[in-house]
């Protein structure tokens, strides 16, 4: 690009009309990772739950452990949690999800599926990785239930103290 110097305000109008060369598109640092069936696979974890997630282009159908999303996650809040990665990436209704989940309760399983969807989405479309990562969906939530200690009623609660 040639350097031009502006001497007065009249030159500014002609400089503004000059075409600006578009920046070269930056290639994603990672490559697209898909299997032979055209699906991206990822593992999601939350609390004690582990989810194996496959996504592929489709109509937005979500199958969890062989059942529809509405049947498996009956609470609407859990379905909202699962849809968060697609909402943040503007890909709602564009991918079909098949997931198998083991361990934990429903809330932990929904979090695990969300984590797996976010990981698989970043593998299928590496350009979306920065958007999904900025929302914090690629980070595994490491909070787990504290273990019960001996001599205690629960993890931290003591038995009632008796002075006499």
C-alpha cells in the first residue's frame, strides 16, 4: 500500500474515497476434526457426570441416552443449559446432537452435555473456538462434592456437642 501525505482538507476527501485493501483472512490455528460419518466427537464432564457427545449438521435434534431432549431433561432450565453453546455461537437448530451420559444427577449431566457440545462445536468449526471459549464453555467446571470425613456428620458438619 502506498503512503500518501495530506497537505490540506481537500486531499482528505480523495484519500477517503480510495479503496482500502481488505485484510487477508486469518486461517484458524486448529484443523477441523471429524470422523468418517462427518461427526465431531468430544467428551464433557461436570461433577460426577461424563458425557460422550457427537454433533453433525442437521435440524437441531438432541438425543440423550436414546431419548429426546424433552423427555430426558424434563426441566426447561436443563434444556436451556444444553442449548447455550449453540446460542452463543449463533448456530441454534443447525446441528444434531447424540449424547450418552453416565454418572451424577440430572444437573451435572446437563452440564456435562453442555461441555461436550462446546468442545465438539469447536472441533467441527475451529473459527468458533474463540467465541465459545470467551463464554467459558470449554473450561471444565472442577467443583465437586466434598467428601465426608470420619468423626463428622457430613463433610464439615459436626455432631451436636454435649457439655455434660
